[in-house]
């Protein structure tokens, strides 16, 4: 670098701190608004990250996280040969793929159908009905599911579903103890509970579409189907892709609240997922294997990050804006 260029860069380098100070003085109030959220994130999100060390240590409560001896990758090797982990991993991925294939597409379909309702008095009623289940906790919602699917015994006549089956001449089914049906129950109950709330994003995107496009299409002779396929769907596609990427982030992470409140020992072969398995080996009473559970969480979240980055790259190649 020549002496002349160095001399030109020196004043600019000196000006930068003064510009930064002037900028902070001008917009200090904005940064004060951000400060509480930033402190909260540093304390509760980044602060506990030192606990990742447990995955590489033989943890001793007496010695603490820092003082416990290093174990290398032994916990990761233990994880890969654990048949219960492999079973839970398979169940988690399958259930999330079913939710993606049926739940995600149904959310988009439901938003489009709600938007097509033109009767002003009917539309708010439908929206309220589909939003309501989301505001119930999984404890309450799972209790309702169990009541509806209850198997008849000597003391009662069973739930509504089995009463209908019996009235039609069929045999009652013990739904919640049938491993072959449990994944289906999880997917359907998840759709019922979350579909309405998920439509809010798509309805907001639809409301941002210029009405002039629909008016022009109507003048050109387009019907409702043509407007849906050629105006509505293409213009909400960016929102759909962003929601798809966010859902892919949880491909290896299951809904603990839902599964924990619905599963039992009869359906562990198809219903035991990673979150419930990790809970059982760490805090759920069958052990305190914090090292193995931390190793599992570290691997699964890393895999989720890789999937999100890959999906975002793929979406960008489709000429649709991603989340990065």
C-alpha cells in the first residue's frame, strides 16, 4: 500500500468512532427500547449455552459443569448405538413428515377457503371456530381427545367416536392403545389444534394483495378459480415458503406437550419421540443421564440448522425470497 493511500485512510479511520458516537447520541432512545430484549436474550438464550459442555463430559453434580472430567465423544457413540434413540428418532421424523405433508398443506388450503367466504356474517364465525382450539393448552385438549376416543368398559359406554361405531354395527376400537393408529391421531389432533392459528399469516399475506388485480381479472373474464390459481397463490408463495422453512427447522424436534399427554406404554413403538425419550432419561424418573440428553439435543439442533440452511438455499434457487 502506498503512502498516499495510507494517508487518505487515516482520517477516515479517525472519523469512524466520532460518527458512531454521534449516531448513538442521536438514536439513543431507540437502542434503549431494544436493550431489555437484548439483555433478556443474552441472559436466557446465550447464557445457558455453556451447558453444551455436558455432552463432552462425565458430569458430576459435586464438581459442576466446569470441574467435571472430559469424556470426549463417548456420549455421541453411546447415542448412535442406543436402540431406543434410533426408535425415537424414526418416530419423530415420520410424525413431522406427516405433519408437513398433511398439516402444512391443510393450513394453506384452510386459509384460501376462509378467504373465499364472501358472506360477512359467516366468515368471522368460521375464523373464531378454527382459532379457538389453539388457545387451549395441550393438557386440556388431550383430555378432550381422550374423552372422545375413550374405549368402552363395564363402567361406561365409551367416547363419542366408539358410540357412533357401535351404533353403526361396528366393534369399538381402543384408539389410544393401538400403535398402528397413534401417529395418525397425533397428526389429526395437531391439525385440529393449530391449523386455525397458522392461517393468520396466510390471510395477512392475502389481505396485502392489490384488489385492482382481481378487478382487472374479472373484467378479462376470469372466474374465482382462475383468480385463486393465478393471483392469490403466486402472491402468497413467499409467505408459504418462509413458513415451510420454519417448519423444517423442527423436523427433528417433536411437540413434547402433545405426545406426553397422549402416549402410554402401549404405543411406545410408534409414539415415543425424541423429546419424550430425552425427558425420560434426564428428568423423567428413569435416570439422570444429562450428558446423553445434552448430546442428543446438540446433534438434533445442529441437524435442524443444516436443514433450514439447505431449504433456504433451495428456495432462493426457485427465485423466492427465503428467511436469510
